[in-house]
């Protein structure tokens, strides 16, 4: 039995390395199928408890992470764990903050920062990364930190 997602699972983004990360909106029900092994929740307030390991990044809607250093560390952890675990990244709607985080994870995976938003829009959601400052955050995101 696989510990990662299947390509056909809803919201799953395949990174160039082959790692799979699921993005989703917490305002919708949990998709059918396996639960995440690890999750990153991008919300302005602490999320409810879940039955799997999770990290909360304080990240208000339509904004940027409250703590950039913590965001980089948590997104790196998500990328590393996606090599062998089911990793989920989610905000309320699953587009703006989730798309921004997925684009940063794509940068960690080797996608050029200037191309990461287009990559996520092409392979995850055409409306991902909603604001100009979210796009700029991704463009300035670097694997080295």
C-alpha cells in the first residue's frame, strides 16, 4: 500500500521530482480516500484538531504568512515529507494561500521561482495564487531561504 497520494486523487499536484502534494479547501468536506499523514494549514486562526500530524501557519486570508522564517521551515518540511508520505496543504478556499504555498514547494522541488505560479496554475488550479503580493512572494522565494 502506498504512503503517498495517487495522481488521480482530487487536488493532487505532481512536482517535477515525482513527489505528490494535495491542496484543498477546508471549507469543503474531506475528500474520500486515504487521509493525510501530514498537513499544513494556512489560516488566520488555529484550525480544529485533526487525526494526523499537522502544522498551523498563521496566514490571514488574501495575505502572506505572519512569520516568513516559520513558513519557509514548514513548507520545506512538507516538501521533504512528500517524498514518502501523504502531505496536504490547505486553506479555507484552497486557492490563494494554498496555491502560494504549493508554488513555494514547487520552488523547493526545482521549479524556477518566476515560473512556479504558472506551474501550479497549470497542474493544480487555474485560479491559484490570488493576489499580486502572493505572486511576488513566490517570485522572491528561494530554496536557500
